[in-house]
């Protein structure tokens, strides 16, 4: 069996890129708007933690329901939802991109669900009374899923706490690792258009998590800051991922559409 000779230059470049994937903070330059948004997020989190250390009572008022952190989290989730739906709609309609299109469609629906849960589906804004079932089974007597208490089990702690934390750890730490180490996993992730976290995003998540969790003993509501900062990290991941495969798929759509128009014109 004949094997094509391996170009030493290409092999060296491949190894260099792989090494950069492990050590470099970002595969491509970070857009300035993302840096600006990060500065704002850091500023809000820092202000909240400083306020908590100096006046826990004032912090509890600042971090209240329908406060700044909750509304910013809502807009982050809503922005991620809109972005995901737009990406899904821009994939070329063929069998090669169907999987990726469905993944981004699911992501859009998931983020929209999270955004609406954050504001209890607009209940407090519209002044709507919770149905009797939610009054009996919801810890905050609101119309949402994450605060339900069923059979003495708080869904917020089990599903939206422990299980969500496990999923986040797998996604942030194991998926990027195996994406770089295993060619088969890389092909699968790229085919499905799954965004992979960059090193700087993982580092930021760890810093926020350590800083905020160390303050939970002062106030449980400090977790709202972790939710807010984590949402921004995930916004960065889907908008500026390590792998830009979905953008290449959309580019192929543009090329195909352009070719079709030329064919019709001739």
C-alpha cells in the first residue's frame, strides 16, 4: 500500500497549532466589544463583592429580585438565544449541516427558557398571580420551574445546581481537552457545530467561581453574581469559540447561494 509522503513543514505547523491550543489564551484575537463587556462584568461583580464585605444588608437590597444582576442575566440569556437562532437559520439547508443547525436551534430554545425563567416568564412585570399549583409547590410562590419543590426535593439544588454544575465542568474542562487530543472527537464536535471554550474563557470562569464562592458564607444570594458572570462567559464561548467551524459552514452556504444565482443568471 502506497502512503503519501508527509510534508515536514505541514507536520511542524500542525504540532505548533496544537501546542498553541493548549498554551495560548485565544485562538484568534478577542474582539474589542467582548473585552468592553468583560470590563463591565468584572466591575459589577467586584462592586457586589466589596459591598457584601462591607454591608451585607445593603448587598441583600442591591441583589434583590428584579435587581440589576437579575436583569443583566436575563439580557445575557436573551442575547445568547437570539444569536443561536440567527446562527441556526444561516446554515445551508443540506444534510451536512442539519446536525449543527439543530444543535444551535436547541441552544436558542434552551437559552430562551433560561431567560424567561429568570424573570418568572414575565409574571412580576405583568402583575399576574401565580396559579394555585405553583403557590403550593414553588419555594418563592412564582410561576417558574427552577424554584419548584416536589416531594421535598428542591429542583433548583438538584437539577439546576448539582447536575448543571457537572455538565458545566464536563463542557468547560473535558470537551476542550479531548477536542485537542482526539481527532475523532474533533470531527464529531465540528460536524455538530458545538462551540468549544477557549483557554481565556475557562480561566475567567475559574477566577469568577473562586472569587464569588468564597463569599457564599457571607450571603447565599452572592450566587446570583456567579450566575450573572457565568452567563457572560458562555456568551463569549458561543460568539468567540476556539473552533469556528460553524462560521465555515455558513460561509459555504454563501458560496453555494452565490453559485446558484450565477447559474440562474447564465
